């Protein structure tokens, strides 16, 4: 009778990765500080942030390659690390894909995948390796060695090796950063399809906001060892909780403004709060006439020769760059020194010195305290 091997991970429907008040110190430096979050079964979570923010340290703590200074790591109701309990890395049932793939050069593709299957019977090892190679569409390369493969093929072999033991959670450290852009987009989409098909709970470290928006169910944005904001890609992009979070995903126009009695006044005119992003919350009770920043993305600016409505703002073009599929235009608000970036397809002249009118989509605007750029 033919043996059937299930590549889907073995966690129950209620199981999840739980991180509770996790901290890690190197000397006096907090690499990770008092962070709490969780991943649902089958969810793809991106740890996002600049170099040195703590995202890779977080991954190593989950993998068991580093020991926390405090906190708790759990899979479902199974404690992997606490102040009184520690499960060694090799017993955590975690798959790990390194940035450089870490394939064994002296082993062929099939042997690389079998390497982590010693706890399975010999006949099971062969079938699991065969099945996982089919999932990554590389069965024809089973006898080749890593140096004979392209970068994209090596990445898929590293993924296959990590998935073969049926891990509870898959950890991936900047898995696409070594690929050129065109190949990266294709391999990233192929990898995403495999992970979705298998229902594998996956934690991916990346510094690329576009990548995080593309692949994640949940994004955890980090800075200096702490979580700045977490949520769906849509939540982080459309309702950032700080200027830092907003700026991480794209350039942001910033205009000083005064807020008083639910009215915002700036060089862009006067707006009532009901016209602005409904998720925005500004406490005016303790600081009437407080100074804030009125912020909006370049994509939410339109330009025209004639005013589009009563809120149109007269501007003059200071520079214009052709990007192929769209234009990046810088304009100066009349009677001010403020330069606004507008990006998109504009059906009007955009040469330097051209007088135009600018409109901002108020529902896509944000208001932040001036000090929220660096939490």
C-alpha cells in the first residue's frame, strides 16, 4: 500500500506562536525590549524595520539560537522558553531559512533535503523529499549540487529543506534579498503560493516595506528593539500611528499646522477634522492651539491647470522627473517656502515654472505630533 505523507504542519487549529514581554540584552543594550505579539496558525507575519531594530534578534530568540533576558515564548500551550523552562533549538520543531540559504555544498539537492529527516524511517525520508521537491517544482534537479543551481533555485531548495520536517513554524531571514529585482518578485510570489498551499505559519524578517505589504497577513514594525505598530498591511499603510510608521512605507509631505476646536490650519488651508482620516485622534483638551504636522503621501496629491474645487491651492512647479509609468513633480505653495512632492499621472503641463493648482485628498491625510518621527 502506498504511504501518504502530509506536508502540512502538525499544529492544531487553536495553536499559535505567542511572544509575551520578550526582552534580550547584549550588555547594557536592549536588542529586544518587552515585546508581545502572536501569530495565528497559517498566518504570514513580517518583522519589519531598519537594520539594528531587533527583528533578526527576535527571529533568533524564537529559533532558540539566542536566549532571552526575560519574557516567554510559546507554541500553543507548549512553553519553549520562560524564566524556568528552556527547550533546546533542535527540539522546537522550527524550520529556518537563512539569508545565504546555508545549503551543504558537498550534498546534492536530494541529500540536502533529507538532512533534517533522520527521525523519519528511510522510506518516509525518500517520499517526503520527493513530495517537497514537487511542491517547489524542482524534482528534475534532485541529483544536482548547489553550485549547479541559480540563485532562485537555491532559495527554493532552502525552502524545501526547511519545510520537509513539517515544522510548526517557519522562520525566514531576509530570504529574497540576494536576488535581483525581477527574479525576486517571481520567487517571492512562488514562495508565497507554496506557504499558502501548505498553511505553514511563517515569520519573515525584512527591511523592505513593499515586500511586507505584498506578502504579510500581519506586519510588526520595529524600532530600537520595540514594536512601534502592528496590524494588517492596510492598517499600517492607511492608519499609521506615528510619523515614523507613516514614513517607513513611503515619502510623506509634512506641513506644520495648528489644531484648535477640531479645525486644522496650515499653509494648505483650513480643514475640519471630519474631513481628515477618521482614525486620527488628536487630544486638544490639554493643548489648545497645539502645533502638529499635517501629512499626506505624494500619491494623494492631484495637479491641474484650473482649480478643481474651493480647496485648490495655487502652486508653482520647481522640478519634474519622468519615471516611466508616472511623474514625480515638486511644487512650491505660493507665498511660502514649502515644497510638496506629488507622484502620479498628471494631465497637465509639469515643466519648471508652470503655475498649477494642487488638491489634497483629506481622507488620506494624517495629523501627527512633531516629535513622532523618532519614537
